[in-house]
């Protein structure tokens, strides 16, 4: 008896779902755009975005060029965003910000697009094209709406910049790890130049010294003098920037060995070495 009662309840629920779906599909095909629009707004206000978004999409071409054009387009874009369909949202938001720059929804749309691209961006070890796009989108938003309340929260932007810094650091360090010391020196120097305030710069500066030292040590004899001089140069650069570094003891060892090499060869460092201030 208990199982029979549960089965009856289940059948009733299924019938309600089927009738509800049939009613919604009928609404989607309703020839009256006003009814579809009002239903879309009602579903949207009830946070039923999976139902509101298709309704607004069905109206997109109908309201094109009319007063509701930007409203419909905005609800489509925000619907995708609120459903966490960030790829669809990006297409809709990109179009909205390009076409409806003067809309009353413009400020929110520009900010939403920047955050949406943030959602699409990857961790530092992966491709950072969406991160770059997100940073560009935030900069555009800050320029267009400098007084916006949204602009006071810089956490997204700072995190995105941090990912690029980390990506640059990891890429440069990888050259060192695979023992391509010549490329490591160039990549580490460029990373420091691109991100002069990065938290990784002390380590990168030390790795430049270490890569220069190992590169000199492993070089053929005729190339060693100039490469040991370059290592000494990197040492002076390092200690001028980070005189209290935890890497100092290891840096001193490399400096002393490089200095001993030049002394054995009778090299006058005052003539050969250009110490960067």
C-alpha cells in the first residue's frame, strides 16, 4: 500500500513536470513578443535564468534597433553569467560592450565582462591569454568609469597581475631548471624588467647570478674569462639590491670562486668590469 501511494505521488509529479515543460515550450513559440518579454522578466526576477535567457534570445532579432534592444541583450548576457556559463557570457558581454556603449546597463556590463574574463582565466602554469584579456577589460572599465563603486575593489585585478608575474617567474625559472643557463639569464632579466615590484625578484636576481656562474664554469676555456666577469657583475647587482638576502652566503661563494679565476688569469677587473649602479 505504501509503495502504491509513493508511485501515485511520483506519477503526479511527473505529470506536473511534463505539463510545465509543455507550457514553457508553448510560451517560447508564442507569437506575441510582449508576452514572451514579460514572462522573461518574471523568470529573471525569480532567478530562473535557464528559462528567462531562451525567452530573451527569442526576442533578440525582434527588438533589434528598438528601445528594448539593449535591455534584452543585457538580460541574455547576465543570464549566462549568473548560470556560470562564462564562455557564452563572454560572447554576449563582448557584443554588448561593443554595441551598447551608452546603455544604462553599460557600467555593469563592462565590469561584469572583466569579472567574467577573470573567471575564465587559468592558473599561472597554464595559458594566460584570458588573464591578459581580463586585465585589459578591467583597465577599460577603470578608464570609462573612474568613479564607479565597482572600481574600489581591486582584488580581482591584483590577482590577475599576480598570475602574470608568477607565469613570467615560472617560465624564466624553467630555463634554469633545464640547465639552459644562457636563456635563463635573458628570461630572468626580462621578467624583472617587466615586473619590477614582483615578490619573485630577489630569487630571480639570485638565479641570474647563479646561472651566470654555472654558465661560466661550464664554458669552453676561451669563453670563461668574460663569463666569469659577467658573473661577478651579477653579484654586484645582487648585493646592491638585496644586501641582507638569505642567499648571501651562497652568493659570496660564487663571487669568491669567480674572483679567484680572474686573479689567476691576471684580469684587471677595474678595466674589465662594468658595475651597474
